[in-house]
C-alpha cells in the first residue's frame, strides 16, 4: 500500500508544473471568447439558411466564413478547455488528441483566412467579369470553396509527417515550436501571407479598375455597382486588418523566435489575442453584413438605424 502511494506521489510530482496566478483567468477568458464565437457564427448560419432574402452567392460565401468560424471555435474551445484542466490540476499531460487539435487549428485557420479571399474575389468578378456568368455561378464558387478547404486540410500534413508538432509543457498546448524553421515559415505563408496577399491584391486591382471607369464615358449604373462592390471589399480588408492587428503579438513572437528564445508563455499570450480577434471579426461581420443584420433585427423586432434599401447583397 505504501509502495503504491509512493509511486503515485513520484508520478504526480514528475508530471506537476508551476501555475501562475493569471493562467486560469486567461484560460476562462479564452473559453468565453470561443463560446461566443460559436454562438454568433451558428446564429448567422441559421439565419442565412432560413431567410430566403439571404439566399445569394455572396451570402453563401459569408456562410462559408461562419461555418469555418464554428469549427475553428470548437477546436479553440477544446484547446482552452484542455489547458484549463491541466492548469487547475497543476499537471502537464499530453492526451491522444493533442496533435490532432493542433492540426485542425492550423487547417481551419487557413480555411478561415481564405474564406475572406473568396468573398473579395467574387466581388471582383461581379464587377470586372460581369458578362462571365459561369465565374459568378454557384457551381464555380462551390468549387473554389472546396479547393480552399482541400488545400487548408492538406498543407498541415507536411508539418505532421515531419513530426514538427510538439507538446509545450509551459503553455499546455501542442504547436509548432517557435524557432527559425521551414515548417514555421511554411505555416505562416499558408495561413496568413498567401490569403492576405490575395485579398490585398484584389482590393488594389478593384481600386484601379474603379478609377479607370471614372476616367471613361461609362454607364452610371456600371460605375455605381463597381463602387458598391469596392466598398464591400473594403469591409473585407477591414476584417482582415482586425485579425492581423489583434494578432500582432503572435507575429512578434514568431519574429523574435528567428533570432532568440521567445518569452516562456508566448503561446498563452498569443492565443488570447487570437481568440479575441476571432470574436471581434464575428461582431464586425454582423455589423457589415446588411441582409444578416436586417434579418436578425427583424426577428428581434429592432429597427436597424437608417439602413437604406439596396439591391440584393
């Protein structure tokens, strides 16, 4: 009996870890953020499904962003819950789903960022290639959505198969270690640099196209439509800027890791901002999406502030 107790005591002390006073409050904050993300995104998807006025291609692309946010929110919730459990018990423990959660987190983060690129691309097509109906069709847009999801779930396999994901004891999370490596740079390109560059390129191209229209004799409706779509892309760029701005600490830690060791609890700090940015994006997305806002406020019997009638979103 004493031998078993001694063994248990040794195992406990071997797997025990230091817990800072701010760990649990931060864990709870991340859990609250992810729960709110899941609730909001689910609400948006349900409204888009059941409200016929939201049955447009542009709203379908927005629902893709919301659906991605739901799954990403669930994974982030699982990550935070796992961290909270270990922090409360003051132990470190790598469960069997730790690496899988990391894989899903990388995959869905990329899918989420690419979903905004698809929205911007559709707006660009509607203006510049308005006579190419196939490019504006549901089939083509679903194909693009499928391709982005396939890419997003394929690229992390490179990281998985090279066995780069490890369990970080101090941060109670499975992630790529922050240091100068191909896997880290590759992941940053796939999650942020490629989709953000695509969206910004589309935004600049659309600005130039609208400026070109202004200098030519064109139908007023054509210019007006181009300006409306440009405004929509500007909103998408704003959403991306929110993600990038609030997620700055993560980027700073990655940059620091190229030259020296990042702070001990870098992942804990970074993921607070990541979850906060995800929640902020969902709130701003609601504010920017007029059909969605009108539909929800109608059901809540709240009259939106001076939203002017306009063509289908």
